[in-house]
């Protein structure tokens, strides 16, 4: 019975979203279908500032992981994590509320002069053209990872919320979700 409900919801969801575009349907369908409950790679492109003709050493891109949980009637949930020790020291939560969380860490010596911003450029290797709810900034020998739900909406026109935020082994972890 549950598989029937999932299939029926998936068909209705696709019909409702037809005008949104194929890419949006593909991205949103990961939340509605249990076969998609495997890790997704989110790539943030890093865009360095030119500091008076000097090009600071910055990472070219940063990879994060998000895994949708299997379908639960009425909602979807996504777990995320970032293994960033290769360019930063241990992260801590700097500030947070229901819709946004910011982690901060000191940059490794190699990147300490990096001044840059980063936003989502690829999702599972495919170009990402949606709202970048995951962003980074590199400034003053620190890196900030920002998860921000503002500007997003779920199938019911409600804003997704951050359900859990933390640090595990010095790296950011999070859970966010919405209604379907």
C-alpha cells in the first residue's frame, strides 16, 4: 500500500510541476522517491577576489554531501555533511535559527590569505541553476559555511526548515526538511 501511495504521489507531483522544468523536477524528485535515498554530491564553485592584482590561493571547488531520507508521507528530510579538514581547521557553529545556520573555522596555512565566495554550481555532476541555499565565504583567515533556507519553498509553498545542525569530528552536519 505504501509503494502505491509513493507512486501515486510521485505521478501527481510530476504533473503539478510540469511547468517548472525538467531540471527542477529531477532535483525535487529526490525528495519524493525512496530509490533516490543515496548520497548526492553538491559542488560549490569558489570565486576568488582579486586583491590588488594578487591572486590569493583558494580552493577551486568544495564538495559537500546530502542524502535524502526514504519517503515519509507528508514530508521530506535531507541529511548533509561536509568533510572540510583539507582546507580548514575544526568548525563550530557561529550563529543559527530555524532557517539558517553558519559554521566558521580557521583556514589552513596554505589558504589563510584566501578571499572568496562560493555557491552551488553542480548537483551530482550536473549544472545547478537553482537558488544556492549552501554558500561559503573566505575572509580574514576564516571560512564560513552557510546553510540558508530563505528563498526556498516546498510543494505546499512553505519554507523548508533546519531540523538539526551540528559538528561531527570537526566538520559541519545538518538536517533540513519540508512538506510535500
